């Protein structure tokens, strides 16, 4: 089930909600309430997307009403007991239905609200306190627990904005900042966590969930690429790495649409014909799939080997490009 969020109102809805926004640039899709909350959106009061609708316990609606009446409230087990609720029972229901505890939900709800205010230009201190955090240090600690690294600064200059984008080959994680696209990976790729850590280390930036104007360019160009109307991406790219890695990635961008190159040919292109295996490693370390077309590098016999997104995706991309190139030639 895909939830839909309205950027203007800051809320997210069930797909059949009367208040659900129409698809367009002012909306964002989410695969779970957890993702929507982390991006700073609040549950719609009309359709209550946190309720499953399937044997919801009678205590759930009153509890969620209490939460929405004061989103910045810090909840403890004692608060649940005062409402006549068993904290363990509440925890088990939230874990079973939403993959996180009730306390994690309310913490994420407050964290998302603070992030949204900061993204809209609110001062960090004011946004943090308005969202129920007692101090900036408490906010930073909560941020680290959810996103894996502390927000040394939560401004545009030191952030990489991340989100999901849908493609015919599955969801991809996109990361951008004002300087360009720096991450585009299939969401289930095993190396994704490693790539995120490497990128953060290379660029000295923290990751924040949210929208950025450049994401619309990425989405539009990916749509055009998959429908066959775009052969060369124009979105600006920032792909920091070692000198060798960057030379390989630049060579990949020079492989024409609809064509392939062997690893040995790429090694020759960068002037290091003996570095075939190193080229293979750099190819696998590419963190901007499709736009930096590592899928166009094949084995010596032309076989589609070695692709982090899965060989089936590589075969699809190559077949699509070659068919389209033949059709337009």
C-alpha cells in the first residue's frame, strides 16, 4: 500500500482517503508510515493512516487522538498506564503493525516535525523545542538513533537530501545537494549502507530525509530515460572518490547509449591497461547507477556480468538501450 503525502499541508493519507492529494509535483509517495514520519509528515486526521482497519483494538483510536492533540508530547510507560493501557500490549501492537514501538513512533513523529520546520527555514533551536525536545543535544541524539549519524549541522550546505524514486526496475534511493546528484542506488542493494557511509565520509555531510528541487530533475530524466526519449542525462553529478575511481567513472560516462565496453577496454581508455581488476572494483563501487552507466561494462565475451543491482536489471537496461538505439537509428 502506497501512502501519499501533501507537501503543502504536511500530512500523509491512505490512498483511498477523500483528503488524499492528487499525484503531482506537490505530493510524495511513501511505502510506510515510518518513512512518511521520518520525512516530517504527520498522519491525516481524516483517514488515520496509523490505524490498520483490521481488528483495531478499541484503545487505539483514543490513544492516537491523544497523540495528535499534542504531537510534541514526550510519552512514557506511566502515561499509558494513566490511560488504563498496558505498555507491553501497546508496544506489541505497534511492532506487529508498523515495525516500531509506540515510543519509537512518537519520537519519530516529533523528530520529523522538527526536521520539517528546519527545512522550511525555522531556526534549529526554536524548531527543536517546539517539537517536544528539551534541548538541541536531545534532538541530535534522537537523530543519530534514527539516521545513524549526528546532524553536525542541519542546513543546506552540510546536508545530502535523500528520498525514494520509483522506476520500472523498483525503488531507488536518490541523494542530492545543491551541487548535484551524488547517490542513486537500488533500495535493496546490499552495499547501500556501505555506500551511504562512504559518501558521508567523502563529502563531510549528513543525510536528511526530504525534498530538494534537483530531485524533480532526477525523476523527470529517469522517466524520460525509461520511456526511451532520453539518451544522455543532463542532471549535474558529484561523484567523489579516489583519483582512480573518478577516472573510471568519467570513462563510464563516455560510453555511448546503446553500446557496451569490456573491463579491459575501460582500463585502456584511462591509460592503465593492466588495471582490469581494479576497473571492475571501481565499477562496482559506483554509487550513481544508470546516470553513471556501469551497466554498460560487460565481460570480455560480451556477457553481462557483475552488477550490484542484479544481473537481471543489467540485462534489462542493456536490452532496452540497444532496442531503442536501433529503433531511432
